[in-house]
C-alpha cells in the first residue's frame, strides 16, 4: 500500500469520527422531540407529555373556594379591639355563630366585598354576628370608613396582625364559627356575600 493510500485512509477515519460526535442539526431536533414525547419534563412543558398550543386560553380559576379542612378547630383567644379601643376576642361572641372577615384598607378584593358583607350583617342581624377585623391601624381605618355606607357592619382593629399570623391568611379571609366557638369553614379571596352561593353556605351557621 502506498503512503498516499495510507494517508487517505487515516483522513477518512478522522472525518468519520467527528461525524459520530457531532450530529447534524436535523438529528439534534429529532432528539429533542423524542425527549418531550417520552414524558421527560423540559422547560415550559406541561406534565403529562402534552404541550398546549401557544394560543390556547388559560382555564378560568375560581376566585375563592370553601375550605373545610379546619372544621372543628376552636377559635383563637387572640384579642383585637373595637374602633374606640375596647379589647375583645371571639370568646365574647360565644353562644352565637360568628362570621369573621379579615381585611385591610389597601386590599382591593377586601374593599370590593365589604358592601355585600354589610348587607349580610343587616340580613342576619340577631342570628349571626358578622364582623370585619381590619389588619390596619385606626389612623388608616377611620378615614377609610368616612362617607361609606357600612354602618351595619361592625368594624374591629388588629393592627399587630395577630389574627393574620395565626391563620397564615391571605386577605381577605372569612371564617364561620358556630355558636360553640368551633370553625365550620373558611373562604379565602373576594366573595359576593349577598349572592345565592353565599346564602347556601351561611345557612350552615348553627
């Protein structure tokens, strides 16, 4: 075999080796497709192996839902105050169901649902104590209430956020307690307390 033939064979082997280590662009694309179809999770993938079209609309999510996972838990003994500074707690309402709403002046969904809470407080007067406990100071709450038609809704203050911390709550959070001081359910998120759905769950107050 001549020296030229040997050199040609060596060059051929080197080229073949590089081709094996560096797949063509088409091969790389096929490899990526195989990983997605096999169920491996990649960036932006939906688990289950299905990748939705970019134009597919996102399914609507409920604003709030009834949470019964704390049913039967006793009401906390944490104190909060009336607008005039008088200390109270949920224990002072024992003997009557209590619907307690945690809110703040800076919370948009809280502010939006307050008129329906006030209407509910008026409708359930004498049957269920409906109260709204602000996670704010009096200096913020009193000016906020000025000129608003919320007289039927008793407003309390919890400026140290004791209740929010206790419940690990996102605002607004509304909790129904029975006359025995035990939790029945809670709702996180804005809610229309004057609609038919609210009427059904409020009928559970005992």
